[in-house]
């Protein structure tokens, strides 16, 4: 599986999502950069904790002029229930076959049995569809400090894309 890096062209995709019915990356980035937040599942302890943390920073993400979308293999229906339970204001993309997670190098092997899981990670895509920032967890329970993430993204977006 290829891992994408800063400067690479972001693979375009269209997938179902909760709020808009479907999400097409190339359409979304026309307005402003998009931050894809990949994570393993909706109901895990760390995912629940981190979702609550993400909610605390929604205004900071908006002030940085980026749109944030959550991505994992759950169905649209499961995402809708999760969003209600977690009071998440971010739209959630359903990647049931992990196609998007694979395109972005966000799948890790499940060492306890067959199959794979979506890793925790962030990918910032600019208006020109270039990847401007990538962070992947060493293991899926790792998290990125959100204050530092937002500060880094603000610095990146101050510089013109090359």
C-alpha cells in the first residue's frame, strides 16, 4: 500500500456521507482546504475521547478556514447514530470497504486476527488537490495534539502552494 506524502496529488473520490448524502473531494476543496481525519471506529474508548476533543476545537478549525471530515469504515447509518451520541458537528464519510483509507495509506494490519483497520491520521488537501500535511499514528490509539495540529496547519496555509 502506497503512503502519500506532502506534495503528492491527492486521489479524488466520491463516498457517502451523513450530512450531504455524498462527498466528492475535488468539489469540497474548491471552496477551502479539506482536512480528512481518519480513525479506527466510532465506539472505541480512544475514538470517543478524541471525538470529544475534536468537538472542543471546531471553532479553531473554522477560524483556520479548513473543512474537517471524519473518515472510517462505518456505514452512514452508524455514523449518524455516532454523530448524535457524540454530538459531533463534523460530517462523517463512510468508507465501508476502506478504499479511501487505502488510497491515503491509512490502513494497518490487525495483528490479533485477519483483516485490517483504519489508522488514526490527518491529511490536509489544498485547493489544487495537493497534499499539504500528513500525520499518521504509529499505532491507531495514538493521537495528535489538536492545538499543535491547528497551529501547524495555519503556518502551512500562510505559504502559497507550489
